[in-house]
């Protein structure tokens, strides 16, 4: 099964046109209700043929879905119907405390490698670390910086020629995208990496992407 994402976004935008929403809020609702369709496809395939998926793969699939999807749905609920989530099952679902087990599960990484440097690898980098690592690439060398949550979910930038060219690409599940913006500013790249690290997917809207 594969969703027609463009058609879904188009029809959803039309359906929301009569609601009292700003253009930005309408775009955000559509974004929050479609950004996780790859996760839904994976879950649907498992639900359709549960015996075809190994237990370890099931665990990883569920973890990805639960880490990525709920915040999007919660944001859409607040934007569209002004209905914030609550902990109706009393399991600490809206507890803001940081769970160290989540850190072990997510294993967010930022990696940098190039012609004239040893590879750098930082787990769960702070915004300051991300900025420092990307700013350190300002030199005459070929470098690649990659921030990833899983092997098939990452954001990658290829920097060369003293930062004149920045090849920007990302992967979301089985989908690969290339950035159509010509040589995005380093500050924009840093912000995108920081948003990725915080779980904020708005970096997808800040650039133009084409599926490869």
C-alpha cells in the first residue's frame, strides 16, 4: 500500500478551507496530519500480515510510530478543533519529565566526516554542539554532516568549495528527498539540524524538496 500524499494534502486543504483558520494554521494542520504517512504505511503492512514481521522489527516499528506520530496528532487537534490532549488514562502521557529510556531508544546522532578530518559522532547533541560542529566546516574541504534518528530517517548536508555549495538531502523511511533550494545559508542548515534534533519537523516546510 502506498498513499498519494500530494492528493491527500490537496483534498485536505480544500476540506479545511471553510474553517475559521488562518492560512498558516491550515497548512500546519495538513502538515501534522500527513507528515507521518510513511509510519502509517509501515503499521498498516504489519497489521495486514502480522506473521510476516519479526518480533524485533515489530518493536522497532511500534517505537518509531509512537515517537513520531502522537505529537503531530496532538498539534493538529489543538490547531483544528482547539482540543488539547490530556492524560485521560492516567499513565503520565503528558508528563514533561525526560525519560532516559527514550534517549536510549532514539539514539539521535550527528556525524561529520570529510577528506581531512577524523569522523565526529555525538549522541543526543545539544543545539550548541550542533551549531559548533556545523560552523567548524567553514573551510576548504569536502565534508558531509548527517543527523539521524534511525538509519532510514536522517537529514544530510554535503558542503564543499568553502561553503559555496551545499547539497541538502533527507530520508524518511523508504522515501528520499533532495532540496531544491540553491546553496541554503549555513544558519538555515543549523536551524534545520536543531529542529530535527528536537523532534520539530518544520524544517521540511522551510525548504523545497523533490522526491528522488
